C-alpha cells in the first residue's frame, strides 16, 4: 500500500506525468485505474488515448467516483442503494408531508415548494462530511436554547426518518459513497492495482474513506494535487490560492501516515508560466513586458462577444489550428452555451456544449406537462390545445386547427367537455368554413375518448402506483411510443443522428421516471393534484445525455465542469464582476453564522459563502492555466436584456500591472480597418453586403474588399444566395397589376365585376386592405363575446317569457307578490341563460357575476312594471314575439350569438 502525493502548479504536467507512469504499468501487464472527476472522464479517455504510442489503450479503466461506485456496487449486488437527486427529493417531500406537525421552527419553510430540494442538498452535504442524523441530534443537544437548536432538531428528525426509510425500503441506510467505501476493498479489479487519482483540488470525508479503502488493497496509489511546492506553508491562510488543496493534503497525511511527496517537473510554456507565477501571487507583481499570449477584448453585449470569439476561432483554424485545439470556458453554462451554439452554427463551427440540455423542449415532455395541466385545471382550453398541437395526438394538424377555431367562435369552455354530448350550435361565420357539426363532433369525440379515462383516474385519491399505471396505459393507448419510434427512424434517414437520439432518450427516461416513482413511493396515497406536481417536477429534472457529434469540434464548457481539460487555445468569456467572479450569498438551511457555531461544537460542514468567494480566484487561475499557447479573455458591457455589466476586477489588475497593454473593443459594427476580420465564413460574410454596397446606389464609393467579396460569391456558386441578400438594394416599392386570370378568380363572376359605391370607396381608401378583405377573403379569427346587446337580449327575453305566462294565467304585473319576484326572475334567467351562447353564463366566476347583475336588473324592472300597472288602468292584451331565425343549417335561433 504505497501512497504518493504528486504536487505541481496548474498546467505543470501532472496529468502527463501520470499518463507516462500509467502506460508503463499497463504495458507491464498490471491492472491500472485512472480516477478523475465525473465530468472529466470523456476528456481523460481522449487525452490518454492520444498520449499512448498507438493512440489507443486497453485494460485501463478511466472512472469517476460515480462510475466507480456503480461498478463496485454492481459487482457486490448492492446497486439498488443508489438514489438520484430527484429520488431523494421525492422521498423527502413525502416524508415532510407526513411529519410537518412534528416540526418546531421549520413548519412554515416545509410548505415552500423548493424545501425538499434545499433539504436534500443539506443531507447530501452531511453525508459527504460523514455526519449522521444522530450526530446532528447530539450537536443540537449541546447548543444553547435558540433558533439554531430547534432548527437542527427538526433537520435531525427528518434526516432520521430518511435513514429509516432507506433501511426499510432498501435494507440499508447507506448512500452510494458510504456503500462504496465499504465494498471498494472487496472487488477484484481494484485489488493489487495501480491507481492514479488526478484532477481533484480537494476531497470530502466520504471520498477520503473511499480512497482509504482503495489504497488498502491496491499496490500503488498516486494522488495529484495543485500546489506551489516552494511555498507550501504559505497556503495555510484562508485567502491562499491553494488553500483547498492544502487542506486535502493535511487530511491525506493524517489518513496515510507513510505518505510520500513528489514534485512534478514544470512543463508549462515559458511566457504563460511567467504570467501564472507572477500574477497569481498574493500581491500580483508588476511586469514591464506585456504577455503576448494573452489577449483581452471588451464587447458591447454578449452576442457581440460570442460573435467576436467565433470570428477569432475561424481565423485560428484558417491559420492551421484544429477545432479540437480550442476550448471556450465560462463561469456558468446558462449564460453562453445556447448563444455559442446558435452563433457558431452561423459560422459553420462544429461545437459541443457539455451543459445538461433539459428535456422540457421535447414534444413528449410538453405533451405530458400540458396533459397534466388539462387534468388538474379541469379541461383548460389553453392546456388542451397545447397538448393537441404537439403532433403526438392521433389528430391531423388541420383537425386541431378547426377544433380550436370552433371552440373560440362558439364560446366552448372547460365545462362543455365534462359530458360526452355533441355540440349543437354552429356560430355565425363558420357555416362556409367547411367545418360542419358532424365533422367537429367527430373530432370532439376522439379527443374526449382519449382523455376521459385519465380524467376519471385522476379525479380522486389513489396510490401513486395506480396513477403511474393509468398514465402509462394512456401513453400506450395514444401510441406515443410508436410515434416517437417513427420520428426516430425519419431523423436517422435524414442523417440527423442527434435528433434521433433525443427521441429515443426521452421515451426511455419518461418510462424510467414512472418506474422510479413506483419503486420509491408506489404505495403512498395521494390526490391527483399531488401526483401531477410530483410528475411535473420529475419531468423538469430530465436531461438529454449527448455525446460530441465529431472528434474535431470546439468544446464549450463551464469552469466547474471543464477544469480538467487542457487545450492549446482557451477563450474565457464573461469575465464580468458578479459573473466571474461569482458573488456568493448565504443560501441553504444554515447561514454562515450558524455554520461557525456548529463548527465550535465539533461539527464541520462545507465551506461558507466567504470561503467560496475566495475560491473564485482559484477558479480563474484554473481557467487561465488550461491553455498551452494562448489565452483570450472577453467580457460584455450589457446583458441580452440591456442591464449594465462591469468588467471583473481582475481585468483592471491585468492592465494596471502591465500584463496587457491594449484592450480590443468590439461593438458589432464593421469598420473599414476591420473589414477583413468579418470575411472568415461563408455565407455569414455575405450578410454585410447589403449595407456595404448601398452607397453605390447614390454614386458614393464602396471599398474594394466588398466588391471583391461580391464577385467571388458570384464566381463560386453563391449567385442565388447573394441575389437574395442584396434584393433589397434593387427593390422598388411599386404596386404591380394583377394578371387577368388571377383577378378573374378573385373578384369577377362570369367576367363581370359587381359591387357598390361603398365598395369602390373602400378600394380608393386602401387598395391593399381591399385586396386582403375582398380578394383573399381573410378575416380575424371569430371569438365569442358576451356584449351589452347580448345582455339586453336576455333581459328582454326573460321579461317576455314572464309576461306571457302572466297573460296565460289571466294576470297582470301588479298581481305578482314581492316575495315571488326574485325567485321567478332567477328561475327564468337560469333557463334562458342555459340556451344563450352555449350556456356561457355558467362557465366561470366572471360570467356568473354577469348573470347575477342580469337578475338584479330584471328584479328592478319587474318592480317598476308592477308599480306602473298598479296605477295604470289599461293592460296589455298580447306581447311582442321575437321572430325565430332559421339558419342555413336548419337551426332555429332566438338568441343570437355575437362573435367578433
């Protein structure tokens, strides 16, 4: 059991040193394992293969801690103990809901939607630092009376419930790394192996226990740490650059008393080494000569920044670089990854962004989200048509559009879907649209038959297992799997392998999600609303697992995921204050003060926000030392939304200390002196032609470079593209006379134009509006509205009905008793309103309020009629009748439906 610590600064050659020794051991027939951070396994495999003499290797395992745990636990038949982050949150959510009454200070916090996520992160932190629920309870008992004592008691209580759940459900309360530490020394591929641990800056107590178990059975274990070997004791300070690595070294020294220390020779390039060794001193040194391998650029916004990076990449590739020699590093992936994908595609730059792309953009995820909203919100029209428009339902797009048009014009609301009854009213304006009632009701029937089983299944309370089964059965009945398989085959035939993999992955992960829910909480009773919340959260957690499309590509990564990479050229984007360095705040269940209080009791958790702020400088150090030959720094002065941004304080230090002598400025405009920089990609360069050639129309000079670009495009097969791009230069906004054949079909009947003076006046007022309305016959979508005339129509109809009944009974208005008036008005209004506009007055609270106003108006009117007839000697013999209107479809309509 020989354990060696290998020290070296950033980009000093520690990884290459490990590769050389690993290859030597592998060639000698020994078992070899390379343990790297989880996110760095792919890059480590590629670098190791490129480092070998034959550009490939066999027998060596390149693993992260997660993959190592999977292999070890699988061999030991304990893989069932592994829970994903989502699994933990679901379990904690259910446990919290069952035990909320037992909390003292966290009761209100437990009702917040993200409480399970925060609690899961804290429990993970506790487990990483080997802190059990019992240890939390002991620390709580040692504290003085106060909020922290009660908070820790609540957390320990729920933590204990969580451990009990794991013990009951999986036979062990251990998490993955605890189980790995127990089982790592019992597997064959680690026994007597040569282990190299590379790419880590520090280790959690759990990881240290795993390393201890591995080292006990291995023949040799080599662990690399970033460190300044000449000033090791200087790293004790909290603000020291290698503070985390120094803490890791002290912990390893306690774990392995016979540890050896080696210092790797420094292979870094001389200029970048000088920059690394002087700028990252506690007080950066002032240099007389700028670093030629370092270039900085200030941009007006992030789009201009990424565009400048893309142009620089194309220039480097044209000078002989490969795309794989270039890496773009950001502080976080969210700000730049999608922007890089879009702009790099315009420049035809192959790129791979390693951020986890969410699955909510896929039609299946959108369909399930809309389906759950439709069920939860009781046939919400918006959610329903979002579902139907995903192309996953057994409806044609035209059928979906026709159904939506009918529902809008007819005032169809959610309650109209409750019963399996045909709709009987055809709104005015739709008779000639080709959408008859038989056709519409056929579509309605298919939608109702498809969704009603799920509606019934989610109506009450049931077990989570039954909810998952009902949803799975619905997916089968709707043939979702077959549809996605067909989409996958079409994408493969079209050569879109990435799209094909997305269709395959989303189906597998959705089914896996349902299976995991059943395994975790299958017997838990819950309402349909609770299940939809859980499933919606699960869908939001699904991400695509994609691999680079080609070996020669630009990698776009965040520093937290890409700090193990190494490239000849590095672009560091977003060097803004608050972005890189990132401003950390106090988050989680415990604030910094409470963490310090726990540390005094002997309970050490993760670093506080102050320490994380200090670590931002180390992350910047890692970003700059990933490059072998050249580093480009850039920042924006505004976000996409126009919010102002400031350069990072490190930029000011670079300028003040003499490391850079010039800051490039990019504002997105193409100046004459920089014109050549924009002619690096086809057809992106052609987009500048319209603006640059426009002065020629006024006889003004145009730079030769733009005429040269125009001529080159025409000579090399880009005629059509250039013609399209420059069409605006030759366009004249003049109306063109329609051909007679077109005019004859649009306006004439039997070659005769028929109209009126009003029609001619409208043509004179605006020929284009006339053409749209009377030629193309376009109109706005019909939307049902209950307007003032409809209100009056219902009032008059109710009065007519009451008056007719009074005459039929030989009575007058004065014969009504006061206590009879309001019930009578309400009864007749309910009956008339049920026939008016598709029963819309009963659809929601807004229209119910209108109905109450209508009844109040009727009551006042009847009282006035009663008072009038009490003193008026004459009385009516009959009442005016509203003539029925027979529509073209044979429907009798007394109360018109207004559409606008």
